[in-house]
C-alpha cells in the first residue's frame, strides 16, 4: 500500500504542460551520463516513489512521448541523435534536463568529448538539479508538469 502523496511544490508548470491534461509520457535519453541519474530515475518510477501515480509514464518511442528526460552532458557522439530524437517528439514537446551534467556539464565541463549542456543542443523547459538528483526531487519535477 502506497503512502499518501507529499504536498505538491508550489509554482506554475510550463505553459506547454497545460495541454497535457495531467498526464505526461516521457522518453528518457542518456546523452552521455555516468548512469547515476539513471539509477535515481529507476527509483523514482519504482514501487517506493511510484511516479506513475502522478501521471508520469516512461515510453519506448519518442513518437509516443510528450517530453524528453535527458541525462548527462551531451557528448559529441550523441549531439545529432539528441536533435533527431527531439524532432521526433510531437508538439507541444517538453525537455527536462535532469542532473547537474545535463544542466551545465557538471564534472565533464570542458572535456574534449563533450558538445555541451542539453540547453546548448535543444531548448530546455525544466531543469532538475542534483548529482544525481534524489528520487523525491525527480518526482516533484514530474508532478510540476502533470499538476497532480
């Protein structure tokens, strides 16, 4: 049995999120992370934190997604793939930069194989800080999109 939901963080969701009607389908893209964020995403969608009860769901195809959840700094090898994945998501699409590396390259800033932060490659709507962000923080950001 799940515990009652914690209070939702105050604040307005991005304007694009209003069209999602309380549900967001998410395609995760690892643009070059160390996999620390992926472990926390798995926890956020696991039975303890259960992000799906707030209307967030991971999907396998960008064509079925409303949002991209991007982790890691964007490596040179992933730059074109991220752009193509972004273009495959139907409008109105959202981009979530998850973790410090996605936000500003983190520990990988200036590395020869890094093209830049996610916002250097595609427009970002939501940033989630942390190295890696805790599941509670991830769930709170997703609840900000779904309004639940």
